[in-house]
C-alpha cells in the first residue's frame, strides 16, 4: 500500500515564490492596519465631539476633570494610530529647498502649541552661514518634533533643549548635522542600543515606533540618525545631506 512517504516529493518552492508570498502577506497586513487605524481615528473623533458637547453642559469640577482625562486619553490613542499608520505607509517625498533652522523653529512651535504640558526652553545654535538644503520639510519637521516630544516625556522638570547645527564630512559626503542635547534622564546602554527597534519603548504610554519612523524618513533622504552616549541627558544627532 502506498503511503505518503512513498509518494514522490513535489517541487520545492522557488525562492522567488516565497519572497512574493511574504511580500503579498505584508502588503495585506499593511492594508488591514491602515483600515483599522482609520476606523479607530473616526471613533476617537466621535468621542471627542461628544466630550466637547458634554463640557458645554456641565459645571461640576469633578466631572470636568474626568472629561479632560478622556480627552487626554483620546489624544494619546490618536498619536499612536498616527505612528502605526506612518510606520506601515510608504508616502512619496516632496523635495525642495528649505532652511534647517527655520524648520527647527517651526517644529518647536508646533510642539508648544499642541501640548498642554509644554514648559521648555530652546537654545538653538546655527554654526553655519547658509543652512539651505533640499529635503521634504513636512517629514523632516516630523523627525524634529518627535525628538522634542521624547525629550519632554523624559524630563522630570522643565525641558532645556540645546540644538546645534553644523556642517560636517562623513564618508566623503557633506552633511548638515543637527545635534539635540536635553537635560532629561537620558538613555541607559540597553535603551540606547534598542531605541531604533520597532515597538521598543520605555514609556508608560506609546507603541515604540516614533524613532523607527524617524529612521525610516531619514533613510529615504539618505540621511541618518544616531543616539550617542552622553553623561547628562540624551544626545541625538540627525544628518541631512548638504
């Protein structure tokens, strides 16, 4: 009697077929994640609208505090959804000439306007005469904002952010290097080595994708991001081709 072991083995899967199946699977996962994120954001918007209406109708301080807590939770979930969507997406880049220092100041102001807990001081030192270069301003400013927001979360008190912009050679190529140094708790050796790993986080909230998205944006620009050892606070360097 013929058994399964007696039957001739079929052709082994071709490496290209395996790669195509993996690629198709990842594409399907990405599409599903995008759909879940969109539906989640729609639900959050409905919650926010209802909370805003309730706030107009109540005056009890305890109830108002509860409503503020709900709003804060919604903002945190919305931020997480944005990070997941950005991590799964491959949006096109739009390059044009911009000033790095102007982008830094816009990013800082954006964080100041969007956070209720923003108590911070920016010390920006532009050590170049001309800081113009070609990049996608929206994406690079997203990187800058992420670094600032991480620094705020890592500080026990008011943030003091020292930012230096310089022009350096690396591997024969010229880069603008933007160095962020804060007065927070910094990175442990383990956190510094794992910070760019997807879903790694030391925060109580968040999904650990912020710096990964930054790295992805910079890689698309042929840039890089480094988390350097620092005896005080965190030290993060971002390089943009000059």
